[in-house]
């Protein structure tokens, strides 16, 4: 084969590859999805966003706390990140006000992904696929602003509303069973759950102290206080949304409860587990005195908040 012919074929192949690469991402959301699962954003390319936010578990982790680069243990449980579009605060302590702020923090955290802006942007600009993609989608080379926009755009696609609860609300087939219907009434009234878990995503975006702070041992996380320095915020944490909660164990900011049954038992008699918490919310001063049947019904309602995509 003549050299000119080889060059011509090579040129066509390169052109086709370039066109293919550019067609990989039609939007920031698609680019963000690819980056979410790529460990390229971590210091040694071993940890990705999906390492701690696993899709089949409601984009949560299955461990009490996740492991970052080098096996370092995180400080708090990695929560599910579905239904984040309408949130006002991010992280348990609310230190991020937007998704764009939130998605960059784990990348640069010294325990989690341990990377930095210079390293990340250099890698992305040099990458044969990501480099052109950022220019194509944002009209500039990769930088942390464009990266945050891409990752945040992907997270905003993780909205879920195909649940038995939603089908019941819409009068469609496949709705809640009778146990879950009874559980909803407990959730709204006797269980006092609705006082904190309201709105379509079952969170008021508030900060509450549920009695898991004593200032000692494994209950010494000060939560929101570390951000505001307001003594009224001591031991408070962001109230999480409850959509898909049945597939996101373990629970609480420290992952101390393995099952929904343990969570319900705690709220029913909080003093049994933590006798002398500091700054606990007044809602939890007295036991709920739920019966065995009421606990089962409440659990059934919480399970009815699971989107079909997570049913295994």
C-alpha cells in the first residue's frame, strides 16, 4: 500500500474518531455522568464519585463511612444523592449552598479524593475525550467552574417519583398496600415524622438535633455548629429527604443504624439508646409508644417511597 494511501486512511480514521468523541456528550449532563463514574478526578485515579454514591443503593454507600484515597475513612456516612434539585443546603452540616459548590468539595477533600484544581484541570485538558468535550460544550478549556456545572447537572437528573406512594397520590395502579396506607397516617400524626420530613421530597431542608450528640465517644460530632458557631446549632444535622430511604442503609450522619427497624425503634424510645443527649429537639422528649403493628406499618410506608429503578 502506498504511503499516501496510508496517510489518507489514517486521516479518515482520525477524523471519524474525532467526530465520534465529540458526539459522546450532547449536554453537560452527559459529560457529568461520565465524570461521576471516572476516578480521574481523584489524586491517584482510584476513587470516583460513584465509589461512595453507588447507583443501585440510591446513590448512597453501604458502609458506615466511606473510604477515600489510600483507604482513609471518611468522617460521616455518605447519603443518597437523589432528588437534590430543590435542596437549599448540602452536606449534613450545610456547608455548601449549591450543588455546584458541593460537587467540588469531595474532590479536594484531604480524606476523600485528595485532589486539587491544578491537577484536575490539567488532566481533563490533556484527556483525548474530555479535553475537546469541554471546549465543545462550554466554549473553553476545562476548569473547575465547568466541571462543577457538569457534575451538578448530572446530579439534578437523579430525580425519582415512580414509587407506590406517588402512584397512590395520582390514583394509578401499583400504589401503596394497606399497611403502607396505615403507615402514612402514623407518619403524619403519631410518629411525628411529618414535623421534620415534609415537602414532596420529605424534608424541610432544616437542621435538627435528634439526640445523637453527647460530646463524647462516637457521639461527639457537633454538626451544624462547626459552620455557624451558634450554640443553638450544637449537634444539629440537615434533615435528609426520605425518598428511596429503604435502599440507603446504614442510617444517620454516622451510619450507626443498619436497618429501618433500628431507626424506628430509636425514634420510638430515644432515651433507651442515648440517655443524656445535649441540645436534643423537643419533639423527642417523650417516647412515641408505637405498637409492633404500627412500627411495621410505618416501615411499609417508608418502603413505599422507593423508586422502581431501585427495586431489586
